[in-house]
DNA sequence: AATGAATGAGGATTCATTCAT
DNA sequence: CATGAATGAATCCTCATTCAT
C-alpha cells in the first residue's frame, strides 16, 4: 500500500503521490493569506518544497491550482454527505442544534472556511468555481437541511415556515458573525465567543426574541 | 441614461469638477465587475470618458482609487446616521421590521452592497479599507441597533437576549441570502424573493420556528 | 527705456520681456540641481512663477530650454572677450597669475561653472551644445591665452613650451580641484581652500616642483 | 571580436555565471554612450544577448545596474592598490613620470575613464555612487600619491609644496586634456597627442614654465 | 498672453509559463 | 521527474506637449 520498494531516486520521495496534495495545501494557505492574484506560482512551489517548474508537472496553470483546490474540497462532500441528518428521527430541533454547534465550531478553524472564502473572493474572475461548489456542495447539503425542516413541520415540531428560506435564518447569523470577525475584526469583547453566539442564536431561532406574554 | 453624450469636444473638456466622482463611479463598476487586480487603470479611464493619464490628475495611484471609493462611501455615514432608530419610541419590533425591510430592499441594488463586497474581496491586500469601513460605518450603525434592542428588552418588549449578538441574528439571514444569490446564484425558484425571505425571517426572528404549543 | 507706459494687464508684468530670462534662470537652477532628465517642465514653470503652458510660449521644447541656456551664456563671450589679455604688455606671468586668480575665484560661484557642468553632463544627449560652447567660448578664449604664452616665450619670459598644451597645465589643476570638490566632495581639511591651491599651483607652474639645486 | 556568436540555442542558454558581468558590460557601454536616463533596460538586455526580464534576474532595478557597475569597478582597487608607489625608493619624480605616463596612456581607453565619467554625469541623481567611488578609490589612491610627494620633499628632491594640493597640479592637466577632447572635441591638430601633452606637462611640472635665468 | 486640464507615447517592472538540461 | 534560467506580454505610472478657454 505504501510502495514498499525502497524509496530511492534523486531525493526521497513521498509515497504514491502526495505531491499534488502538498502543492494544493501550499496554494490554499497562500491564496487565503494573500489572495489569488497576489500569490506567485513560485511562492506556492517554494512552500510546497519544490521548484516552480515542478508545479506545472501537476497543474497546467495557476488557475488550475484554484480549480484543483475547490475540486478537492468538494469531492468528498457528495459521497460523505450528512445523510444521517435526513434520516434523523424525532425532534428536528435537536438535530439542528447539534449540527449547528458542530458546524460552527468547525468553521472557527480557518482551514475550513478557506474554500468558501476563496470562492467568494475570486468568484468574479472564476465564476465556474462558484458553480462547481454550488453543484457539488450546496446542492447536496441544503436540500438535506430543508428536508429536515420540512419533516419537523410535518411532524408538528415546527411552525409552517418556508424550509428553503429558513435555512438562511439558521445559518445566516453564524456566517455574518464570522464575516464581521474575519473581515472587519469586529468581535465581542471576550473574543469570537462562538458559544455565546450559538446559544443566543438558537434561542431566538426556536423561540423568537419576543417576550411570550410580553407587551405585544 | 448612461453616457448622455455630454457636449464636449473630441479631446478636451474643462473640468466639471465632478471628474473625481465620475472616475470613482467608473472604478466602482469595474472593480465590482472584475475585481481590483483585473481592472486596468486605463479601463477606468475609458469608462469615465477620459485618458489614462487624466486619472492620475485626480488619484495618485490605482490603490488611491480604491481608498477614494471607500472614503466616499463612508464619509456621509458618520454625519447622516440612523439616529432616528435610536430615538424610536414604542415597540422596537416595528422599527426593526421597518428598517430591515427598507435595508433589504435597498441592498438588492448592486450599487449599495458594492462597497462592502469590494472590501470583503480586497481586505487581504488592503486591510486598512476594512478598518476604515469598520470605524466609520459599522461602529456607528451597529451600536444604534444594539441600543434599540436593549431598550426593547428594558421596556418589556423583548426577551433578555444579548443585543450585540442578536444583531447578527437580525441581519445575518439577509446577508446570507444575498451571498447565496450573488456568489452562488442560488435563489428560490421565483427569483430572489426578498419579500418572502423577509416575512419568513421576521416571523422566526420574533416568534421562533417552534410551534408554540407544539410537541416539545 | 523701461516701458514707462504704466504696467497694466491681467497681472503686473515685468518690463519689456524678462520672461524668457526668468524661465532660463529657473531652468538653470533646476538642471544643475537635478539634471536635465529629472527636471520637469512644470518644475521650471513653477519656479519661474508661471504656468506650464506659458513656458511653451517662449521655448518650443524642453530641449530648447537647454539650448537657450547655453546660447545665453555664450553670446556675451564672443563680443566681450578677454582681449586685454592678448594686448597685455610685459611679463605674461603677471597676466596669467591675475587672470587665474580672478577666474578661480569666480568659478567658486556655482552659477558660473553651471553651464560648463551642464554641458559636460548632457553632452551625450545633446552634442550640439558642446559644439556651440566650443565655437563660441573656447575657440575665442583659448587662443587668447595661447597667444599670451607664445608672446611670453618670444619675449624671453618663458621657456619654449607648447602654448596650446600649456593652457591645460595652467587651467587643469583648478578644474580638477573643483571637480573633486563638487563631484566627490573631496576638499582639504580647511574647506575648498582655493587661495592655497592657487598659490601652490602658480608656484609649481612657474618654477616647477623640483628643488632648484636639489639632488637631481 | 564582439558578439562571437556564442554557441547557444535560439532561446535558452544555461548561465555561464558570467551573465551578470555581461549585463554590466552592456550597461556600461550604453550608459556611457547615451547616458543612464536615455538607456532602456531592454537595450541593455538586447546588447547583453538576453531578454528584458532576464536582466532582472541579476539586478533588482535599473539603478542597481549603475551601482553594480561602480561596485565592480571599485572593488579591486582597495585590494590591488598602487602600494609600490608608496614604497618607491629614490627620486620620486621618476615614479611620478612613470606613473603619469602609464595612467595617461590607459585613460585614453574609453573603458577606463568610463566609470568616473559616468559618476560625474549621474552624481546629481545618485550621489551615493560618488561617495562609494571616493571611499573605495580616491581615498586609497590619492594618499599614496601624497605620501610620495611628501617623501620627495623630505628627501630633498622636491621643493616644499603642499602634497595634497600638488596632486591636483599633477593630474589636473591630464584630466582637462581629456575633458576638452571628449566633451568638446578640442584636440591638437595632430590628434589627442597625449604623449606631447605629457612631456610638456612634466617639464612644466618639474621645472616650471619660467625661463631659469630669463628676464624675471 | 496665460492657464492648466487632458492626452498618450514611453519605459520600468512583474510574473505566468516554457524548455534545455 | 525535476530544475530554474529565460522569455515577453501585460500594466502601472510619468511627463512633454497640446489646446480650449
């Protein structure tokens, strides 16, 4: 499995071919840190530990790096999928809470929002990236969430909201919180406070911000 | 409506003094359409109806165009201000609804989200733009909203939510809806449907998505 | 003589037309200070107190400024001339000493070497300037000096040196002294010390540096 | 002799490592012929037999070419040095004559005065070049000559002249002769006649132009 | 005569991409 | 496979010159 034939060659080489992946790793870091335009192919090469020319052995162009990045991030989704969510039994609010907590926690890791952020930034130059991401990720994930909501309504757990639009209400606050923090460095006094945001958001999401018996 | 074929000689025109503004208008359109890096100064010039060199009569560099753009967008805010919101009397949910409807409707106009979008895209290259926008706009607008919420709580209209974080819950869904539409071209079947989104969102925002007496 | 008609016009104007001269003054200062290439026509205009366009009323091009500068400096020479030198009676060493002292003292004023320096610098770009200077100045002045030397020889004051080449021996040390000072900032400890240089130079020039009865 | 049609493919050639030197050679020729400002980097590249971009592999900027040129010319001096002059035994006039003849002969080669000429021309734009040349060359060479003179005085060969200023008297005439020739194309009828100049100059330098027992 | 806004050719520099080795 | 020297298109910016006012 690991190419037991002793690794000999001009210089030690990784197994099979981790090279393209290493190049993508390097590219992702630099694209995120400096933007696509401001990143030189040579920078990517250096960070990946090979030469400028070698990058072109794996990727036909600088743009292909971007595409490869998105493709790599996108591929597992379609197969993996959060199918469990769709088959979840019982109160969907529990699934929503759990998933949202999980998602939000993960998104705090810059590596994970990296691809969506990259796409948002480069979409004008390379619209096909956004299309790919939509087809491979959003079009798989969003419907699952929508079905969960729909079932929650059907089963009497939720009010009759519009599932498609309600997904925006569920995820939007988290997205905005991250944008304000990352782009504008606008965070609460005690830091990102994603936990507090989640609790505040979930409570509003499920029960609204109105005072139940309040002056209404 | 655009390019009214202003009465000017083939080559020269006395400055209308609107020139810098015209250049910024051109720059904004192109920066939004193609990104900062992919826009050539000459493109801006041509669209503004003058020559490459003339742009440099008004702006010292290409980057100065970007800064000028943000500065122009930002300046009126500090003075203008949505103070009325802060002084609003009575049920704050009415103010929130009205404002949100107003804001969401306006944001559909690409010209209005242009600057924030531009900043989101170029923030890595020019972080000072984001800082400027934060200081001049967000730091003025967000506190007003927070005070409105705080007062709503104090006056018994709202549950004791965290005002700062709740602003994310109020605005986030709209932001995400626009991002999905603009970046990923993900819109409901009947189009952007901002009205429907707003109603769905406001109803969840105020009353939650749980069925009041529902199986809970 | 001074255009007694009251000076009226949009703005006070100098008599007759000092304008071209003022422009040349400005140009000379800037060309010397920054070089021809690094001086912008607008700089010249501003220093001369008029607008860029106005410069072109007097001079057809930037290059014409340079030419005008040299022409102005050169014109008086041909007429003025140091004819007295040629007609000088008696020991020519007295004339040489006196003239050299006078010249050296004057050359310390940057304004006076300005033109030769300018020509030396720009000669590759504008060889005609050097030609003009040679024809109008050097070809008038050098022969006078040569005749003085020739007569000194004929009259038994001087050894039979080559008059043409000896002019280099007379003027060269002063030229080099100025170059070392201006270009390389190499001056004696007590400053330019032109007086000391002159005395040292003249004593060598007339009597040599050998010790007369010295070990020879 | 120039451009030996080096055996290289139409487009590529492995670095001979002489590349930077070849580029400097090209730059020197062009800078001397046309001046720094009037020389395009592409001209230098073409003359060196490579492309515009390749120049930037070796020199960070056009200005770096100039600096590299001076640095290259200057480096050997400090080590090399004319120390023999300082240690010369016996009549210093012999050393002076020999050295001056050698120097003057060499300086007729345009390649050798190239650097000082370049510096004289560009000193206004790049004063650090002159400083570098002064520190690395003049400050090493001039003191040697001064010491030689001082010793000549101490040993009774020379009159008590000022060594520092006398160096001007020794070298100045040659410098002026070259300037008149190169800048103003003023040469004796029989050409540059450096030999004749030297003999005339040395005879005056050592013995003065006065007729010894002459009418004085 | 004077102004200064406008022009546009010119040139330095960068960097994706190629290819001889 | 890998290298990195070399290429040259692309683009920012400068500034001499023009000309409507």
